[in-house]
C-alpha cells in the first residue's frame, strides 16, 4: 500500500497498526491452523482487500475509521471459540442465541471455559486500546492525492453492480447462471433444507438482469464470511430474521384455544413430544429392519409403534409446523400460520411448557419452527455447530430434560427437537455407536454425490438410528424415574419430520427433496407409563387399536392434546388416535403437486410417489 500513501510511514506505530489490520483480515483463515481449509480462500481474501480499500478511501486515515472496528474486536473471542470448538464462525443463528441467552445461562454453558474467554476478552480490549492509540498518533497513513477519489468511484461502481446483481440476478441463458442453478440444485439434494436462489429480490421491482460477464466472484456467503467488515452483513441478516419472526408472531398474537383439562387433578403429569430429524421408517428394526437398530426400544412393554405415518413435505421448516399446529398439509408451503401451536394450548390448560432443541434457532431454514418454539415458557436452543459440521450430539438435551422434570410445576409439556440423522450422518453419534463398517466416521467432508460411498453412507446412517434408539431409551428411562418424583404419570409421542433417500437399489438420489416414499414414510411411536394407563385406560386402548391406521403428521397435534386430556374450542377428536371417534383422512404429499398418497404408484427403485389421478394444484 506504500504507493497509495505519502509519505510512507516506517514508525513502530504504523507497523503495529498495519499488523493489527492484517491479523483481523486473517481471522477467516484461522481454520487453516486447525487443519481445515476455508472455502474459496482467494475470493475471500480478494474481497477483504477491496473492503479495506473502500473504507480507507472513504475515511482517508485510520483515526477516522478505527472506531468502526469495535464490534470486530468484541466479537473476536466468540469467533475464535466457535472456530475451535465448532468449526465455523459467528452466524445469524449464533447471534440469535447470544441475543436471547442470559449471562447466567452463558456462564453455565461455558463452564470452566468462561475464565479462558474472559482472559482472551481482556487481551483483546488491551489490543484495541493500543491500536486506537497508534491510529490517532500516525499521520503517515493518511491517503492523499488524486488516486483516492478515483479508487473510491471505481469501488462504488463495483459495489452498486454487485448489489444490483444480488437483487435482479444475471442473464439466465448464460453459462454462469446455469452453473449457479446447478449449484443450487446440488445444495437442495444435500446439506440445505431448501435451496435458495441467490439474488432473490426484496424490492418488488421488475428490473432487467445483468449480463453474465458482470458477475463478480463474490457470493453473499463470501461477504458474510469476511472479517472484519463481514460482521455487518451478518448483523443485517440477523435483523431481517428478527423482522421475519416478528411478522410471523403478529399473525397469531391474539389467538387463544380456550383450552382446559377435561378432568384436572393434583397428580404430577408430564407429556413429552420428541421431534426427530431425517429418520426413515424402514431403517428401524422396531419396524422390521434386518439390522438391530432399536435394541433398547424393543424392550419397552408400553411402547406402541405406529406403522403407517407419512409427512406431507420433506423439509424441516415446512413439516414441523404441520406437526405442532393445526396447519393443514396442503398449506405447508405457505409462510406463517394464523394459529398458535399445542404449546399455547397446554399453557392455557395449566401446564408449564418447554422447548429444548438441538437444532438451530435462526437462519433461513428454521424461522417458521422458531416462531412456534418461542410460545414455550422455557426455550433453549443448544446447537452451536449448525447442521453440516460436528455439532452437539442429541444427548445434550438430557440435562435440560432432567432439570425440567425436577421443576416443581406439577404439570409439564416438554418438546425435544433432535438433530437425529441429519447429514453428515457420521457426525451424529459418538464413536461407540459406529457399529456397521465401512463407515464415514472420521472422514472430513465426504462427497455425498459420489455413489461410490453408498455402503459407507448407509452404514453411518444406520449407526445414527442406533444412537437415536439409545437417546430415546434414555428419555423414557428418565420418565420412568420421574426426575425427583416416583410413579410419575407420563407419556411420550415421537415422530420424525421427514425421511431420507439413500441410493436405494439402482436409485441415484440421496438425502431429501426427491418425492420418494423413503422421505414421506416416517417412524413414529407412543410410549406411556403405568400411571398413565391407570388414569387413561381408554386412550391407551384407542392408541393400540389404531397402531396400523393410515396416519399423517397432521394427526400429531390432535393426538398430543388428547394425550393430555385437553379440550379446546374447535377441537377435532376424529383426528386423534387416542380418541374413539378417530377416522382416517385423505393424505397428501408434496410430489409434483399435492398427490394423494393412498392413490399413488411408487415408480422405480427411488419409489417416487406418482398420483394415479391429477395432483391438486399447490399455492405458495
């Protein structure tokens, strides 16, 4: 940068200041020290250098812009912590957790690491104070001359073009756009729940797209991943998510069920709802699978497997609202819902409610879920690792569950939202559950589109089901113990949000979003304690009677409320399998339109669900 500044400073202050900026710029490359390579490193570095030029050309000298770096310095310890322990930096999801976590909860979560974090923060504050002193002293890094306005204009033009391209896109007939489309398709088939289209407009204007040659090699992810100025992009994304959540919340803010228990008593009572992730029906030995993936659950006498449950759509953010509310399957593609979930109905009936989650709280894929979760009295999102990196195992939910059971409130509803069998499957269980070999355990970033890893992929998936068996058995064991109480009246309903396709037979598809039976047919079961059976013998009788019935995730809301003996305005007992008035209903799935699942053929080894008639038109 010597040619841009006159005179070129050689003082210790200048060297220290430039080293500070270089170290801040290098933060996204910290994973290299941990044996991991950041994605698109040269693009990332190129954008960071352009960002520094832009800031310097606007403010002229460090003393005028150094204060802008305060958020980056303050966030640095958290960024380092997340990189070291979770393999990724601060995201919108992490900002949500930080925003909603009290200092006491943060202290409990960090444990002994809190002292290390405190020491690092103190060092960072001293570093900032020293660099601020250097920035105010130096005059030799003042950018003078004609080059500054020229560079500023060029950068402003580049920035305007980039923003325009993000809003209105690029010519779809060009190779660049086709490549982007293919990339989005690959993302949808693998790690992402719903593939987004980069540059989807928010202004509502219908302006022309740019020619492909004007596309800059910087994606939104590159901008957000940069440091220190990428923090601003993350903050903007977080603000948009908050607005989106607030808008969804306003739609049902004044809604009430008028719910109450039909025959309340003073006995302690716990109802647990476990929402699984990416688990498919035919990989459970409880449902006839040859491998013993459910050795513990099969020993439970009061466990009733449900043989024929389907989910309407194979994406978490769309399927979970149907599970927890009265949102119809054929409305699952629409954003938001005008009613609250069963959490609010239970609260109205006098239950203390909990939402304990090992999924993420913020981000494009989960906001429709989070808005329902926030109805609970106690909300805890415990996943800092996201979906694609090594995250917490589901057992992280057991201690919060134990605390909930020990709560003195006599009646409780507890929702456990697990990470289950979300890809990467081998990162969803500890080493001792890596039963079937060869597996993907310990393989860094396996190429899921490579069919050569089919055996390893399937073995790891089955091991993730084995771990789910242990987790669910542990939850049931805690209900049997009753926390600090004995003879607890308790019940549990489990259902997975959707399944997975796993290169079955000659099928060359994997994961979800492919309209296959493997993704729509999900495992589900009901468990109840002896005390529950004594209190509600008719409900137990009905659940057992309907274990083979044709069900969908639409039945879960009604069944769960019935298990708590909760009555409410507009209730539909014919949707509850715990009710003698239960009736089977037409089941629709998102497969080339709204397909009648029970009037469909299954095509090929992929078992694509094809309606024999004309599918219903979808509205989004």
